C-alpha cells in the first residue's frame, strides 16, 4: 500500500510541470514574455524569429508580438518587434505595442 501511495505521488509530481503549461488562445495576440509565462514557448518564439530574419536576443524574444494560430501545440506566428515595448492586455485580451 505504501509503495502504491509513493508511486502515485511520484507520478503526480512528475506530471505537474506539464499540467501547469498552457497553450495560447487562437486569434489572441501575445507579447513574447507572456507566451513564456504561459508555457514552454521559447523554442517556438526562437523559430518564429529566425524564420522572419529577426534577432533571437532576449529583448526580441520578450518584446516581440505574436499571434496564436492555434493547433495542438498552440502554434504562434511572428508579427513584429515592439520598439517601444510590448504591453499586457490582460487575461483573454490582446496584448499591444506602443
């Protein structure tokens, strides 16, 4: 019984990071930093920036604007770099650039 309880706890602990990650909402525009806070988006952000010929430095990763195109992995599409900062629009709302 103890082994079963320990195995259950270990399984729950191992799956916790996956349950906390969230996909973006299709049609919503996000700042890079909000995508990073939402889930494991660093690779997708880097790929989108590379595909657009943009820098992949920290500022571009965090301050670029993306639209969620949906799909099983919460795919994103690069829109543009926010020269004057990218701002949080709030839960379920579009972020915005200056």
